[in-house]
C-alpha cells in the first residue's frame, strides 16, 4: 500500500498519526518538496540458533516533528511518554506504518521478506526534546545469513520521510553465538525510490563461522573458519 494511501486511512483520526503528520507539515511547501520528516535509524539483528528471527529498530526523529508528537501526546507536559501516553503514540502515530512495512525493508536473495508484526513498542523523548521509537519486528521464518544473501534498508518509497542509518553503530547483532557477522553499506541501485531519483542505502550482511583460536596445539591457523555443531 502506498504511503499516501496509508496516511489517508489515519488522517480522519482525532489525534495525529506519524504518516498524516508528515502531510500536515508539508502544507506550507510545494507538493514536490520532499522530504518533510527526518529519522535517524539503527537496527539490531536478533539471532536464535544462529538464524535471524527478528530485528530491533531504533528511530530518532528530527526536532520539528518531535515537537509535533510531544504537543499532541504528552498530556501531562513532563516531556516523556508513559503508560496511556505511550499507548496513544503507538495506536495513533505508529500502528498505521504496518502498511508500509514500518519503513524497514529486509531482503533475502533480493526478495522482500515480510514481518509478522511489531511488538515491544516504546516511545520516549531525549534530553534535547527529540522523540525516539523502539520496536521489534519479528520474521515469519528464520533467515540463515551464512547461507543466503541478507540485506536491510530503511526508507519511505514516496520520500515524505527521509530515513537514514546512523553514522555510529547503524547495524548491531545479538545472539549469534557461532557466527561472526559484519555489514557492508552501499547504495541500492537495484531498488531506487521516488520516481527512480533516489538510491536508498542498504546494509548487506556478511556472516561466517567464527575464527578458531590457532594459538594452541592442533588449532586452526588465524583466518581459517570453522562451524561448531
């Protein structure tokens, strides 16, 4: 579903949604002016049995849209989102993003992989009054990054929202006991967005068996890989 369609579904809500908010912020600009909201994002791949089962996502919004969210949902003006406030943010400014895969695009051998849903949602506000989202996206089937090509991109295909990986620790890993993983960043020329004008950045995972310690007798030499069953 296009972002414009998803936003239309939630604009009739009494409270602002994230997607609708981007359009409201755009009313003072020409229709072709993009983007209107900026998000710094990083992701943590969650492993179980050395296969990816979920992705934890962290967003940090720009100052202007953070102010919009705070004004709308911080009812007690304590510059935090607790209890009912956090639920209100989730239901009115986050849930609709399911229609656009939460702006998180995971690929296995260049094919998009769907998520079963978003859980563990928490909105918060930093000391410099920027809103953050944290949430977990669960995969329907585990992915084996040692066997298949796995990549992750964060973007809005219509470019109302500019999502960019953070400069520090954009990709993290947890639970990969027998796999050593790193990532390689590049522009995704195969999946350009916004009328083919923008190439989103993608993180390609590179995973292999951990290097054995060759210092002891009978050990493997440094650089040799071994998979421990």
